[in-house]
C-alpha cells in the first residue's frame, strides 16, 4: 500500500483539514490549501527518494573505489611476475 493511500495518511489529512480556519477566517481558498498540502506531500516523497538515491550512489562509489584498488593491486602483481 502506498503511503498516500494508507489509513494513517487519510486520517492525518482529515485532521489537517479540521485544523484549518473556517471559511470566514480563511484568507486562502480551501482548494489552494489542499493543493499546497498535496505539493508538500509530494516534496516529502521526493526528499525521501533523493535521500535513498544518495545512499545508493555512495555505496556504488565505495564499491567502485574498492574495484579500482583491487585492479591496481592485480596490475602490480602481474608486472612483478613479468
């Protein structure tokens, strides 16, 4: 189940909407507030995605570094045998 469809998220959205001021107190239309809330949710998803991608990139860089070091060691051994 995606985070957007979970019961907890739906409950949170309802609670968030209940926290909004009434129509007479509101300077921003409800549709705009809902759109901004949706944008914030999407930004949170993007932030999490970028964080995961950064972790994966770091792991890949570390593995590449290890491979290059091993390659250098192998070249050294081969040159010594020649």
